[in-house]
C-alpha cells in the first residue's frame, strides 16, 4: 500500500493506529504516531541539566577542546538539537580527518592535530602528493574560503592573509601539494576562522539587541502617539532574528517611512505651535494697548467733566461737549479696531488648534499604514504589496521565478461558531506561528484578509512551491491547535501559481484563488497548482 500523501490521510492513519494499539488518545501519543506515519522525526524534550553536566565534564587541555566546549555550551544555551548535532558532527569529523591525514610518528602512534597557530616555516619533510583530497574538493574549498573572507576577515588582517595563502595553495596542481603543509594551513585557517565567526555572530546579536532597545525606547516615550507606537512595535518584531537581506531591506524601508512621516508631522505641528505663540503674544500686546488707551480716555473724560462743572453758560459748555464727543468717537474707533484684531486672533487660534487636532487624527489614521497585521504579526496587505513588488523587481533583474500561494483556512466559520471569535483569532495566530517556523528563510507570508493568507516564494518554480506549502500543511497537522482543554486540527486549502513576466499582481492572485477553490472542491486540506 502506498504511503499517505496528504496531512489529512496521515492524521486519519494515525488515529487508526491509536485505536488498533489501544493507546489513550493523548496529544503525545497522537504526535508520535503522526510522525511514525509521515516518516518524520518528532520533537524531543531537551534534557538541559544532563547536557550541562556533560559540558562541565568536557576537557579543556587543548585549544580545540576549549573551542568545542564553548560551542557545545552555546548549543545547550539555545536549546537546539540541530546546533548540538552540528557541533558533534564537526568535532568528530575533524578528529577523524586528523587521524587519517596525520603522518605516523616514529613509534607508530598517530600524532594529534595541531589546533594552535604554528610558525609559518615550510615543513622539512619530503614532498609527496596528497591523494586524500580530490581536485574538485580543493576547488570547492578554495571558493568557500574566497567567499568567507570578505565577510569574516574584514577586521582581521591575519585571517585574510591566511585565507589568501590557502586559496593560492589549493589552486596549485595536485602534484605540488604537500600533505602536512595542507593539513597545517587548513587547521590554522579553521582555528582562526572560528573566532572570527564567533565575533561576527556576537556583533550581529548585539546590534540587533541595540536596534531593538532603540525601538522600544522610542515606543516607551511616545504613549500619546498610537501611530508611532504601532510602527515601533512592528519594527521590533521585524528586527527579531533570524534576519535575511530581504527582511533588512523591508526593515530599512519601514524605518524610513516612520522617519519621513514623523518629520512631516513634527514640522506641521511646530508651525501650528508658532502660530499659536504669535497669536497669544499679539493678544497680550493688544490687551496692553487697550488698557493704556482706556486710561488716557478716562483722563480726558474726567477733565471734560470738571470743566463742565465750572461752565457758566451754554457757550462755555459747547466746546467741552464737542471735545468729549470727539474723544468718545476716538475711543470707540480704537476699541472697535482692537476688538476686530482680537476677533481675528481668536479665529487664527481656533484654526491653529483645529490644525493640531487634524494632524493628531491623521497620525491616528496612519496606523492603517503599518505593514504588519496586528493580530498575527505577519505582513498585512500593504506589506504584501511591498514584498511582492520587491521580489518581482528582483526576479526581473536576476531572471529568476517567483510563485504565489493563496491559503484559506478550512471550515473557519464553523470554528468561530463552535469556539467563538476569540478562538478564531487564536487559530489564525497559531497558523501564522507554525508558518514562520516551517517556511524557508526567503519566503514571506502575509494576511490577505479574514482567514486568507498569501505566501511569496522567490526563486521557486510551481512544483517546488507546492512542496513547500504541503510541508506547511504537514507541520500544521502535527501541531494541534489547543484552545483551553479542546484540541482542534487546523487545516487549509491552497492554490499555487507562478507569476508571469509583466503580469499584474492581481491577475496572479486571482489565478491562485481559483486554484485554491479547486482544492476546496476536491476535499479541502489540499494544494492545487494553477
């Protein structure tokens, strides 16, 4: 009987084996049998304390042992089986190679490989060919060294010098190779390269931590700016390892967008504040003028009143009354002028306040421009558009292919109706988390809307893209969604298509959407290429 091909078939077969073996239907038993049917390796618990005890017991008598112990402890600190396997494989492989290549001593014992940096003198042993290293392998090693030097030897002249010497030596005819010399050069370069790699990794980790600290600090000092806070939170998530050139380009673009938007808002806010400052200064100035004018006119009216008291006839009163009327008219004119100016200032102040409020609302609305979906943490539509545009331009420049996969969660409405909308949100987050772990580093996933997601697969043909999405289906079926005490199997149907040259993005998405609906009609939890 052929092996099951879809996650649904694998899950069904795993349940059958549970019943046949009369095992309790626990998550551990289901997961074990699922991996047994699928032929994959289940995740094992990480025995942290026993491994730490082993690390403490490792010897440190030679530089190679010190190096191996440091890498072993680092793998334990990361709780990584893959790193442990890599460290052990490299260490045992190096020891076996050294035992094979090292020349025998006079007493017949095998000499230990040198891991420190010996003197640069050429060996005095007679030349003899090096049959243990094929010519093709030497070419590949030389290329690896050549590619590693610009990255790891930029700040280490000695490493660069050793690398250049090794490249030149490896490109000599095989008849000119000398076994001890080649062994010494490879050992010296590998030993120094290991420290350069550690240094580069440490610098990268510290730079990421520093970048994250800057983003979090900006977020902390901007509690009244929702748009900026959401942008900073998205940038914090984008700066999490592992990084790639594509993620760094995306991070750079979004950070530039934040800086431009903030600069524009700051400039407009400063203009509004300056207008309000000028308005207040003018108001105070006019108020002072009103006070002075009122004092002056009050003195004139008082003088007129005294003169009227001493007037003996209408002829004496007439010029006093005329003077008082003129003063009253002048006072009314000045008062009206100041009143008009103050009214104008009030209107300008109101307009400035309205502009500040408009800017604040605009910044709040700019939260929609954040490129990551706030629920799942993956790209939103705007982020997907940028990612597709970037990968399309890269594919046109390099002559490579690019595929799109449109995913739709199966029976999502039923899940919402059964467990509630909060559980539906958790299910979408669960799918996004599994996808981030399952997809390749160069792949990008975004939420297209509702329960639909789009995966951008660069440098990939349609057949390979379908295999990547099917692997995601298997990983999703192997990790059940847990809501409270209930476990649910989350599945999706997907349509995969390869983008054509100069094709509008929406046309490719529509083709993937049509393929996805064919997968739904074929029984769901399937991938169809369209």
